[in-house]
C-alpha cells in the first residue's frame, strides 16, 4: 500500500476491508427517492453496506445488506 502523502501517525492504522452495499432508489411522485439506513451509534444516515458472509460474492453481499438494513427486496441493475 503506498504511503506517500499519508501522515506518519496514520500509517500503522491503515488497513483494508472488503465491504459491499447499494444505492436503493425509485422515482416517486415528487422526484427521485433514495433509501438510507440509520446508524444507532451516532444517528447518521448512510447507504446500507456490510462485509461478506462466508463465500458470498460482492453482489450477494450488497443485496443481503440492503435487505437486512432496509427490509426491502431489491435487484442489482449491473
């Protein structure tokens, strides 16, 4: 992992994590609507996302995380 431009105090803390999520949207009566998930820890709103379980593909992870965090059944557009 390149470290040029990274402050020295952060270099040991940087790590990579695989995660997947999705942007859920629909065309509503008043325009585009987007689904967000609320974080209990700090009250912020985020796109649903999370880490793979077992041998899940990135797409399977994204669909599961959206379902778990929003209760919506969705499909991937890609």
